[in-house]
């Protein structure tokens, strides 16, 4: 999921002819003051970070004069909001809001859904919980789309009456088309405002793009560079995330936990299963990982292995892959040995259990010959056998080192 | 008998000239699968392991009609490939690609439903009816090492775990009628409960084993069908991913589908729902044959 920053989302909506307030992004206090002076009147300054709930986090502030706008921007720039550093601020002409509505398009496991509510605002969950009638959810048939008459009826069901319905129906239908063309995973308009003249204005917008559709949207390059990498506090996590974002094909992920057994697993069910079973066997995972299929760029797998060895808490490693017989075992083992040698890991003090079968297995087994502490399990071994062994080896290590 | 594919099933391979498709085609032919034609636009007239290649699905269907199609096209070409297969009225379409955009998945799932087509996947490792046929990469080089023919139906959210399940059964002397890797994406064509209903109707399937993960309502739908007595055959479920509940929400550890969205999507809730409905919940792989042997004995049916 790529969360697009608000300035780009608004520019895109403006290009599509949709009602968006005047606004521009700045990266200095002077720029903010100049933008406010150009717009005249009150402006809203918004920190451009890909995090939700910016308003609650103090990332959305009103200013009445250009000087005030400059001072607010000064305070926002460089701050960290939701683990992202604020490098740019969006200056937007303040809208006189008569009514706040809510509109969102999103996916669940049945397909796309639209949610409309006559009560928009900062805390949509709380508002929805307090007044269930005000919120209407509808599953969209992707073949039929969302025609304006159908969208109008959804708004009608929230209790809205009158000519506004006509505008809401047309706008909602149009936004669904944009949501689809854009390959968005989520498009939230909150608030969808009715201004002093009774016109609809898209005041708060949030757009998340489907990373899987990146290949057909070259225009996303800037969004990806800006928002894909979260400023994780853990340098090992950040490093793997950066490599994952910079190299296409396959996925690698590394999440650090507080245990001592490193987990090198695939991305699917077997990884989940082994993590559960490791806990059940009394082991404590030092991390969870997702590694790409063997066909992917090898730097991805390598980055995860390096992170595991780099984690000072890790005392042992479980390399556990399912009995798929498709991936080449030797490539994974060779990469593992490469990292061991490069980082100078003494495997006699760092037990490694490998449960990895498939093509190239003979070569993989041969390549570990003469290396102490690496246990390559025979083909009859189950995932649970590997887990029991690694837990026992860590227990043994603890008892010998006291 | 089996579900979805059997000895007689004629298979079309879309994207047959790609690397993975060629490998799988060769292995499937060796296993006895009836692959009758392949399609790659612009490559009509060629052959892959003796299988004739056509430019379009329609041309392939005119010359060598098939009952099922396996789609190997890259993720961004899946939508068109599936719509082309639906247009040629193929009743079963299996999609292997991982990373198909959400809007495309939503569209092909809806199109398949609207046309009464059985869509398996995306992101499936395939289907195998041991000793009879296979479609996709499932089973790898030597399916016999993993999948023995028998009377247990398997449906797994994870392709890799389907092999672990079948191998666990085989080592306990149990075999498989059909094993379906249903795909791990958050949105899939056929759902777990639909495979469950097919197994229920299959006279040669005596019991069902499912593997589930956090995310989606597949397991809850299956539980509801068991509770409603739509599925009466014994069901053993193994659900992984309980550990995620110990970590702060928002951390995602597996497939996109494993992003925990609501309480009901969690592994523990799924286990509870299945157990309450009357399914047997296994904690580990080795529990599965034990639970099966118990219920198969009470039903007084030989396992193999």
C-alpha cells in the first residue's frame, strides 16, 4: 500500500475537475507565508506525512495571517509525526464549512465498498458508533460500477434530502471512477464539506494506492519514493524495508521481536505456522521475516539474513521452508553461507537448523560440509522437528554458557 | 472421483511459453494430466513439450477443446487472460499469479460469478487429484513423495502448507482425493466453503482438512456451513497465525490477507468458530491424522 501525500492527491483531484480548495505545498516558513498571502484570509497548514490522524497529532493547524502561517510552518517542519519526519507542509485556503459529510471507498475480502455518512469529521468511528443510522455501506459490483442514481440513493438513506442529493450522487459516482482508474486501495474524503454557498468541497482527502498496480502507473514513482519507507526506529528493519522498496519483484520483510531465535521463513502459511509452533515449544522468536521466492533478486533474501545476524539478541537461527520441492534449495543455502562468511559468524557458537528441501538439495547439503553448528535436517523431518531442535539447541547453549 | 479435476479433465495452459508454465506443463504431462493446448499471443503454431500453442483461447478451444484453464500470465495481464477464458466458456479457471491488482481481482471474481465459472485463485499453487491429474505447480518434481491417492479432501490457504498437510497424511498412511491450494490473497475466486461443499458432494471424499490463516472470513463461512449441516463430513482445521495476536495491531507478518482487520479475522476467532460448529481443530500437523483416524473409525470407514 502506498499512501499518497495530500498535495499530490489534491492536485490529481483538481486535474480531474473535482472541487478541491486552493492549496500548495511548501518546504520553508517563508514559502508558507507567501502562499498564505497569495490566498488571502485564513489558511490551514497540514503536515505532509503518510500517517493518519494528523489532526489529533497536532499536524493540522489554522492560521489567520501570513505571519502566523510562517510561524506555524516553522513549528511543523522537521517535527516527527506518526514516525515520519515532516519535510513539507501543505498550505490550503480555509473553507467556510456549513456541514461535514463522510465518503470512503475501500476494499474488504468481498471487493470494493463505498461508505457514506451524513456525519463527517475528525473521529468518524466514534460518530458512526453513536449514530449508526447516519452511515450507509454498499458493496460495489465492479462490472456495473457505481451509477449516480445508485450513489444518490445511498446518501438518501443517510437521511439527506433535497437538491444536495443530486450533487452528491454525481460526485460519488465520479469519485468511484477515479478510485478505479487510479488503482486505489482506499480513497477517503473526510470531511466532504458543504460550503457557505451550498457547494460540495473535498476538504480532507486520503488516498492509498495499490502497490501491485505500480507497473502500470509510472506517475507513481514520486509517491513511492516519498512514502514507501517508514522511518522505523530500528535500523535493521529500515534497511530491509529500503531494499524491499528499491528492488522490484518478490517481497522481503523483517520485523524484530524480543526473543533470541532468528526466523528465516517464506512469506506464506508455513512461516505463520512455524512462528506459532516455536512459541508453543517454549522458544522465543527474535524476529519474523518474509522472504521472496528464489526467482527474485537475491539481495532481498540477503538483506533479511544480514538483519537476523546483525540483531544482537539472536542466538540461533531456524531456516524453515515448506516441502514445496519447487524452489532451489542450494541458492538459499549459498546465500546464507555467503552472509555467514562476510560477517564472520562462528556457527559453532550460533546454531543453525535448516529444514529445506527441493531442487539443488544435494549441492546445498554438500556446501555446509565441515561447518560446525549447522544442522541440515533429513528429508523425513517435519517443520515441528526443526522447531524442537532449534529450541533444544538454544536451551543447551544457555546451560553451557550459564 | 475427486473434485474439480480428474483423469479426463482436458487442460488449457494460458501463457504456456513462460518459464514456470513450461516447467509445470512438463511435470504435469509426466504425471498424466491431459494438457491439450496452450495459448500465448503471437506464438501460435509453436509447441511446448508437444502441446500445440495458439494465439487466442478461442482458437485453442476450436481445435482442442478444454474443460479447465490454468493462467500463468504476469499479474498485470491476468484480468484480460481470465476474461478471455470466460468469453470462451471455460468452466474452471485457475490463476497462479501473485500480486494481481485489487481492482483486477474484484473484476474477475465478479465476472466469474456472473458467468457461473469456477475461479480458483489468484495466487494458487494449483490443484492435484493424486494419481489422476494435476494443474499448476502443486506437487513439484515428484508429487508421489507428498501426495498419496486416498479419501481426504484438502483445502489450503497456503500453497506450501498443502504439501505439509498431504505429506503428514501420507506418513500416517492416509491419502488425498483432491488437494486445492485456494490462494492466499485477501480476495479469491472460490472460497473455502465452496470447496467444502464440493468435497461434501464427492462420494470418494470421507473427510476434509483445511488450513487457514488470519484475514478474510473464509473459515467463518466454512464454520457456518458446518453448523447448518450443509457440510456433514468430518472437518479438521489447522489455523496458523495466532502469534500475531500477541503483537501490536498493524504489524503485518504474512500474505496481504494476513493483515488483521477485525477481531473476527484473527486466528483464535477462527479456531473458536470452527470448533463451536463441530469441526476438529488441530494445534499442529501431527494432530491431524490422529483426529482423522478417530472420526474415520467412528464412521467405520477405511481411510485409504
